[in-house]
């Protein structure tokens, strides 16, 4: 029988807590939401308010009346789930569809497994994928960025003002090996700073990158998962160019840049894949986890039906976390197994 040896007191508390980490992640998302409001108008803020309210109410009700436990909404995890879910939908999505997504995220993705700390899959991504499969037309109607002036004037977004995302054009150009649509791609700097259509969390790679670096500097997350994801995506995109699969007129450097700056890559790499509960514990496990996410996402982007594959890639690798958690360093003095 193995014994658990615990060192004697006193024990020093690091001051870390679930609530503190959740609040820091929420703080890190503020730049992305600020850019989304500027580019898409107040619809972005409305999406966040509806999503957060629905997630908090759903968690309170299910915790109290289904799990028969004291509601845990004060730890801010439901608020963060609502904010992340809102960043994964278009700003012109019908409010009732977003509420359905929130109920699925909290009810199925979290509470059904026992609540905080027991869910194997990221709740916000569970809600997002459910909406994408159930309401594909509404979830893929992308409003074009309106810019600061339209945001100040309160100009609304309509389906008539929708447009395809850069990933849609990239996929078709590679599939058809036709570079005629290259002029419809935004400037790479615009894509990095934020001036293109898509979900709220696909607007500004810069804002999300700043938020992600803030989380690394405050030690809320480690570098292993984001760096391994971004590195895998960059290498996959570069190899695509080196193999001659890119259409005429597009360089390998351009394709690498668009692959990194468009879609939900930055949001997923820094804010979704790094979730404590659904990611591996060891450093090598995190690196393998990130490599798997980056590879699966690029396979879906290149040959799949959807232009984006970040959500599916993270959920697939979430299922591999129990296996990856077997990868751990040997304890001091532990002998190698025969």
C-alpha cells in the first residue's frame, strides 16, 4: 500500500485562488472587448451582457436545485464562461440563440459533470460547437467591421452587411489553387490590429496577444500551450508553402501571417486551451497538447468543411488530457520501471 507523506506545518499560502485567476483572465479580455465594441458597435457589448447573465443564472439555478450545492457564482467562473462564449459568436446573433448556447455551456459542459473543476471539456467551447452545429446559418453570418465612427453613431449590423472571413478566402484559394481572390483579403496589418469580420474574438490578434502576455507575466498561465500551438501553426503553414500548395501571388510568409492573425487562433491559444481543468498538468503534457491542437486545427482549416477548426481541435485534445497526465517527471529517488 502506497503511503501519502505530508510535510509538517507551517504551510505558506501562495495567495492564489480560483477567484483571483478568473478575475485576471477577465481583465486580460478587456482589450479584445474594447476593439470589438469599436469595430462592431454596441452589439458586441450586448452579446457579452446577455451571455454572462445567462451563464450566471443557469449556474446558480442548476447548482442550487440540481446539484443541491451552494452556488459557486462568486468564483467568477460563470462570468468568464459567458465572456468567452460571447467572443465565439457573431455580434449580430439572435439573443435567444446565445441564451441556448449559455445553457448548453453551463448545463451540459459543466454542471452535468459535477461543477467547477470536474468538467473534461471547456464549457464555452461546448456551447459554441453546439450552436455551430444546430444553427450553422446564424453562426456563420459574419458582420463586417464598422469602425470607430459607426460605433459612436450606434449604427446597427444587419445580415445584408455580412461578409466572408479571410479564412474562407484562404481555404478556397488553396483548394482551387487559384489566387484571384487574393485582393479580397485584408491587409495583414489590418488583420493583426483588427479590421475584419468574424466572431467577436476573431477581430484583433494584437488585443488578444496583449491579454495573453499579461496572463503569462502574472503567472496565471504558462507559455507551454500558447507557444506550442502558435509554433505548430506557423510550421504547418510554412510547410504548406514549401510544398508548393499555395496559389500564385501568395508567398509563404503571407500565408504564415494570415494563419496566425486570423480566426480564433489567438483566443483559443491563450484563453481557451489554457483552462486549468481541461489541460494537462505537466510541462511536456502541455507541449504535446498544444502541438495536437495546432496540427488538428490546420488540418481542418486546410481540408475540412469549416474554414476554422480551433474549437474542434481543443475539444478533441481535451479528451486526450487524462492520457497526457500520465506524462510526469520522476520523483526524486524514484527508480525507472522495468
